[in-house]
C-alpha cells in the first residue's frame, strides 16, 4: 500500500473514530459532577503582508487577514478558520473538528478533520466583456499531531495531514508530514516573551515530492493581547511546480480567550 492510499484510509475513518471518542467522552462526563465541565471560547485575528497557507510552502502572494475561532470543552473543539485577502476576497475557509486523544503534562495527541473551501478567481469573457468570477473548490482533510513535552515550555513532535480534493481542477491528493519543536515563554524581559517553532517537512502533491524547512518566531507582550511574528520557509529539494525557494511573512495578531463553567 502506498502513502496516498494509506492516508486516504486514515481520513475516511477519522471522522467516525472522533465521533466514537466524543460519544464515549459525553457518556463518561454524565457520570461525573457536571460542575467540573469547562467550556472555552477563544480566537485570534491577524494581518500579514503575505498570506501563507497551513502548508507553509503555499502562499497567497499578497497581504491577507486570517480569523481563527476555537470553541469546545476539555476534549472536543470546533475551530473554524476564515482567510481573506485585504482586498476583501475570500481565500479559504476551513472548519476544523478536533479531539484530544491524550492530554497530560508530558504527552498530547490530537486528531482532527475538516471540510474546506479554497477560493480562486477565474477570468472569463462573456459577450466580449472580461469578467472575474470567484469559484470554490472543496477539500476534505484529516490530521494527527502527537507532541512530547521535554519541559513545561519545550516540546518536540510530529504532524501529519492528508487532504483530498473533491472537485475537478484542484489537487487530488496532498500529504504533509512534519517533525517540529516548540520553545515557548523565553523571557526577553519581565513583560516580553519569545517563542521559536522550527520544523522540517515532507510534502507530496499528486506524484510530486518536496522537502522543506521553516521557522516561526513570535514576540508577545504580557500586558497586551497583541503579538508580532515572522515566518520563513525554505526549499531543501522539490519537484513541486508551485514551490518558491523562499517564502516569508510578518504578522500582527490579536488574541482573546474566555472560559465558561457548566453548573
């Protein structure tokens, strides 16, 4: 069985596996004190000079804004993501459903899947008049992300995502595999904190392959909900036509978070 067929099997069964865990977690919660159930609602909005996709070798090539929302309980969350160019045109909408298979101080293992719509502008000529039409292409994707915490603020992990294109004209099979690390809460001063997240990854798209490395650096101020980040992605070797040798951006992000308790 090749990598694509194996990934297809994972994505087809992942929603049912997550539904099973969600039902089991709900039944388990009903046997406990309901006052211990915590719900959260959080989100972020960022503006960037160059919109970069979930797979960091793909870029919009122009300034963009990305809105992320996150709502759920200790185990299950719904995390929609809306991406637009600063011209107001939709770029992509992702509707993540995620479940925490393991969540301890040392080891975390999440599974997720999402339906998504990727938008593109198509030029056409109608009765001698050039027009631009925004069309959407549908995708279905699944992910697995184990992470081991060496210390409270240092972790190493892996991430795997498989995406299946459902419409003609788009990528049919995409496999994205990473090895990553995360170094957070590095004190620059009493108020300024630094986070560094390097990774290397393998990308497969419809018979084409590539290897890449990238790093994301974020500076946050404890006194404000804003943070400033920069990301650089570099090709190691690839035959994927759309790959650029170097992709980079800077972003300003506003974040918020709320907790709710069920009594």
